[in-house]
């Protein structure tokens, strides 16, 4: 059989929309700048890749992405006053389907992303003032990827990941002062699915699915500070992440699924952090990981689901958090492995209604001022199942379900 050349495809976008996806990029250097952004996406944005590969001699890679509204901006040695409004009312869907026939000697790498609104802002030896509002209407944000040929021999291993996020705000800085307000609301259903079936994987196989309704991240270092008010509302039907990883014989196979309605992750170094976080979730949250292999070396099935999640760390002396979380959506997490003969199995399921973590630096005489209010009224369940029909060396299985959890500590940097 003739060997085909290496294949790398970017996602082919078929946009069925009243207006095309909007993307804006702004940068400023050594000056004071003001940016006013208003983006409205009314129609659907859809991308799809279908690929048939036979006896590939090198890497097969697909990068497939769909985006409704996108804004990126940065400032250096000055200041940036950023005001942004993004509204997505159409469907965002990205799908990747690969059928690998025969022996694939190189790795099979599939990355598929679907996003509604996205904002990225940076400040470098500068001040950033932000007022951002992101809204996704009652629609669907979906990312799906699959390798469908059950006779596939993935000799170089595989990495398959899907990510679906309704609203994303990412802020970065070095020597920066960051302050302002970010508000996110999603009435969408957010879904990610990753699937692989194969005959033989004599290498690492990693299959991942991640879904988030609203995501905020800020990372600032080198004498930076943050003063932010962050509000997130998830009210769509569901936020789900599903993984199914299957092989007749796999040396190191892992399936990981994570679903989160609202997520805020902040980190700072060199100054104070003062934050107000307000999260509310009404959606059903579900994460499922299924891994099967008749013969296996190492196998991992891990799933996690959270209604509301906040993590704030300051590698300096002062951290102030005013946190409020309300979760009334159910959180259901299942993780399962089934096999016959092999060695080591790890299966874990973790479900949480509300979670907050805060930490500061002990070597900096760290001080924390915390106000925390958490209410969970949704059902929270976690189930882990392991089935070995023949023989194995070790099996570790765990399941944890928690309504509300809060952790605050002062520790050495890096601890």
C-alpha cells in the first residue's frame, strides 16, 4: 500500500450566518489609549473537518476551531481603558471526524474548539482598566471529535481534545495594575464530546473533553496588582463533557472529562489582590469518562464536574476575597473502566456544587481578608465503576461528591 504524505488540516469553516464572526485586534505602545468595542453575532458559525487516512507514515493533525466574537488588545508602557460588549445569539459548532485505516505510524492529533465570545487583554509595565460584558443567548456551543474506524492501528499514539466555552475572558500582565469589571452571562447549552475506537495503540493515548459556561482567567506577575469585580451567570439547559476511549490493546490509555458552569482563576505576584466574585448556576452539569481496553498496560478514566469554581492566589502579602456562589443545577459525574487483562487502572469521579480556594504568601507576611457565602440546592453525585474480567496488577478507584467546599491558606511560594 502506498504511503501518504504528512497531513495537517485547519478546520474548514462553513458559516451559515446573518453576519460573519467578528474578530478585532488592538495594541498600543508607550501611550494612553481608549478602546470601545461592540460586537454582535446573530447567525450560526459552523466548522467541520472530515478526513479519511490510510496507512499514514507521519503525523496526522487537525486543528478545527469555531468562534463567534473575538477581541484581543494589549498595552505597553502606558495605559489602556478597554470597554467591550460582546453578544452571541447564533450556534457555534465545530466537528471533526477522522477514519484512520491500516497502520498510522505517526501520532494522530485532533484539536477541536467551539467558543461563543472571547476577550483577551494584556498590560506590560502598564495600567489596564477593563469593563467587559459578554452575553450568549439560548443557543448551542458544541465541540465534537471522533476517530471512528475500529480497525485503526494508531502506532504513534493519539491526542484528541475538544473544548466548548460560551464566554471567555483572559487577562495577562507583567508589572501591571489591572482593575475593572467583567460580567458574563450564558443561556446556552455547552457540550463537548471526544471519541476514539481502535484496534491497537502501542503508545500514549490521551482523550479529553472540556466544557465551561463562563470562564475568567487573570495572570499577572512582577510587581503587579489586581482589583477586579467578576460576575458570572450560567442558565442554559446543560453543560456537559463526554469522553469515550476504546481500544482492543492499549499500552497507556486515558480518558478525561471536565464540565464547569462558572470558572474564575486568578494569580498575581508582587502586589495586592482585591476581588469580588459573584457566580450563579442554573444549568445541569454532567461529566462522563468511559475507557475500555481488552489488553492494557495503564488505563485512566477521570471525570470532574463543578457548578461554580473560584481559585485566587497572590504570591504577595495581601489578598482580599468577597465571594458569593449559588448553585441550583444538578452536578452528575460518572467515570468507568472496563477491561480484561492488564496492569494498572486509575478511575476517579469528583462532583462539586460550589468550590473556592484562596492563598497568599507566608514569606511575605501574607494577610487574607475573606468573606465567603456559598449556597447549593442542586443534587450532587459522583460514581466510579471498574470492571476487570481477567487479571490486573493494581486498581485505584475513587468517587467524591461535595455540596460546598472552601479552602483558604497562607503558604510558601511554590508550595
